[in-house]
């Protein structure tokens, strides 16, 4: 049975029309579900009774069940959502003084095996459907109201595709989910506050530029192809020159800056020369850099850069006129910080081909 959460506004109207209903019913259904959080068709009073009972046999609003909830000492919450008996994904809520961010997953596992990432260690099972992506935001909103009461918590203002998986290897479902996140009849978020983060899938960045309104973050992590080939192996297929060209095209066409994420790894990419190379690569651009302290993954041998090194690195970039911030680590006491999301992936260490690219560690 089709799932309501798999459709954006236009697709839902078409689906309802195919089922023999008037198109405008889609807007009523969306208001009930997204604004009233009512997923039971039987309770939607402005829908004719006969349609209500028919719809429940034609369309489901079922969501993945929640398997666990962990609350960190800093207010960060991590949920494990069960996709099936053996697989689960993770979603993280991060409240701050002026905003709250939900970090969502786009795949079960990840095939790209970046050297520093727990999700990369799990292997890859499959892409999430749009419904599975949207269910993370829908559930989080609902659950936060349950925990804190309707107006007593920081409402989700930002959504970032920085959980498990590479969103640009699940383009169609992610772009459709972005439509729903931005739609006033659904979540109504600002296009500046929904961010797709990618390790650099160049052809998909080009399509995002044309077809998706999300903001873009690039996991750059090194300005040097040799280093990047090792720590972000997809660089072997889409090296820096191609990546930066696609990024420049995005900024030129959308007039929006890009955020570059940079995980600080001791003696691997945190030296003075690394900062200078990064400044040279991004220098003339309208770019923001977000330095991420490495969150230690127990199965990996990497070490985090110390605070002084991070500050020195930041100063070099600032002096070259690049707006640079250091990401605050949140939720590491519940393994909810960047890169710590293992979820549950049945097919651990399964290696798949990404086009001709063989993901290896
Ligand atoms: N696949 C996408 C989005 C998910 S990862 C991507 O790679 O961009 C989200 C961010 O967390 C990326 O910038 C990633 O490099 C970073 N990350 C991964 N492992 C990390 C770790 N152990 N410590 C800190 N950041 C990490
Ligand atoms: Fe996948 Fe992103 Fe982790 Fe790399 S950092 S393995 S692309 S989730």
C-alpha cells in the first residue's frame, strides 16, 4: 500500500486524482497530518465519511517504530528507529539557545567508508525511502511535544542531512524529502535551514544545483588529493578539482555560499601547511568553514587534534578572510555526536560498487 509520507504536495494530488478523488483533498490531508499531527484518516472531519473509510484501505501513514531514546546531559536526544527486525537508523535532536537542529539519516549504513566515520564501518544495506526520511522529523516533533509539553522546548528550526549515509547517493528520495520539509503545508522550514551534507558526489551536486532548494555543505577534510584519497576514498573518483568546480557552479547559479566541513585529525590534516593549502583552495570564494573536532570511534586508530592546534588552524584561515567556526561537540555521552552513529545494519561490512568505484577501507 502506498505510504502518505512518500509523496510531495504535487505527487499526492496526482495520487488522489488517480484514486478518484478531487485534487484539493491533498491539501486537507497534508494539513491534518503535518499541522495537526493526525495520522488517522477516520478522524479528519472535513473529509467526506466515505472517503475516510476508503482511504484507510488505499493509503497508509505507518511510521518506523522507535526502538530507543537516549537523552544526553546537554539536552541532545538520540532516537533509534527500527526499519525492520534487524536494521535501525539514528536521528539526533540538538537544542541550542536560538535554534534547534535535527540531524537525520538518509541511508541504512554507508558504502563510502571514510576513514574516521562509524557509519562507514557498518557497511551499507539500502537507501531510505522518503517516508523513512520524513518520519524522523515527524516523530521528533511529536515526541518532543510529548516530553516537554507543546510550548516548552526549542522547536526544530534546522534540519541537516548529517546522520547516517550519503544523501547524494539517495538523490530522488532526499530531494523529495526536502520538498516536504520546505512546504508550508508540511514542515514549512526555511530553505536556508535545510542542509544536505555530502562527501562530494559531483554529478549529484550538479543536479542538486538545478533541482533542489536545500543549502549545501561539503565534507572537504583536506585540500590535498593524496590525503583526501585516503580519508575520504570517494575522492579517488571525484577529485578536488572536479568537486570545487561543481561547488563554484552551485554558488554561481544559486547565489548561496557553501559550508565546508573539516574534521580535525591529529597529524593527518591539522598542520599549518594543511590550513594554508585549504586557504589557498577556498581563498577567493564566498565560503564558510566549519572545523569539527574528531569524535573518537573506539574501533578506529585515529586521534583528535588538540584544542590549541584547532585554534591555530582557525586563525590561519581567519587571517586569509575565511569565516571559520569550530563545531561544538554535542551528545558524545550518548554516542550521538558527528560520525558516531552506528545504527543497526544487518549487512555489516558489505562492500558495494558506487558506479565503478569499489568502496574499500
Ligand atoms: N555522508 C555525508 C553526511 C553524513 S556525515 C557526509 O559525509 O558529508 C556528517 C558529517 O560528520 C560529515 O562532515 C562527516 O565528515 C562528519 N564526521 C564523520 N565521522 C566523524 C567523526 N568521527 N568525528 C567528527 N565528525 C565526523
Ligand atoms: Fe558515509 Fe559521510 Fe560517514 Fe563518509 S562521513 S562514511 S560519506 S556517512
